C-alpha cells in the first residue's frame, strides 16, 4: 500500500515525508478495519481508498491559507485527517454529528500520533466556536448555498470557505446568497480518479 501511495503522490507536485506516508497508509488501514463493523465509508477496497479518500483529500493541501481550519461534516475524518497529516503546523477541528465517526477519529488520532486535530460531535448549526476559522472546508454539502448558509457563523473576518466538488456548476453559483461570492475555482488533478474534481473558494463580500 505504501508503495502504491508513493506512486500516486509521484504524479503530483506534493512533497510527503516518510512519517507522513506511514500515517496516511496507517489511516487507510484503520478505516478499512473499522469499516467492516461501523460502515464509515461506501468505499470497501483499501487501494481504492488511497485514490478516493487520501489523494482526493491531500491535493487540496497547497490551497490551505491560515492556520486554524475546520472540516464540516467530516465523516470518518475526510478530508480533515489526511490534510492534518500533510500540515502538522496547522490546527484542525473535525466536526460531525455522528458519534461512531467521532469515536473512530479519536482512535485514529491516538494511533497515528496526531496532536493538531480536535474532533467535535455536533450539528454544524449548534456549534459555536470560541474564535472564527481561517478556512471552513467541506466535501459533505450537496450545494454551495447549503454550505455557506449552514456555516456562515464559522469563518473569521478574513476567513474563506473551501468546497470540494465534482463538476463545477455555474447554476449553483448564481443561487448563492447575496452576502457571499466565489473568489476562485481550481481544477484539481487527482491521479487515477475518474471524473472531475474542483475546489471552489468562497468568501463573504466586504
């Protein structure tokens, strides 16, 4: 698995240390093990997880600005845990409403030795952070409008929303609330992943 992940990473510009490689592969091994009992992801094959979960998450790494980030609707820690492994200097809050997912994340943090992640079990609308986040990240929301509406209280004054999407949908952008706009759209290249991936960066208007 490690060799396979090394090959996939070699097809990108990402730089990954030996320790990070071990942690990323360790995370997939844990996900595979827990998945059998807890049904955390519909992806069953660990080699598929390397592409659909690990690579699909870490290609976002170069676009993370700021130091204080939240992954909303993180599920079993995606993209939050792979990104936390890639960015040990940044702090991450991983938010999900389901207890079994948060239990898995806590165990993963313990086994992988990650100290820059705080898992929180809460619905997003009920979560009140002590400070705003530089980046509000999610691949869980069906639409951009849902994401910014549910998460409006989370970014700091200069914070951004990062939405991980498949195809880029112009229609969705026209439906955004008036206080928010798209600042940038990045086409993401995920090695060996079928279909398009885009990162939509949004911010509140001044």
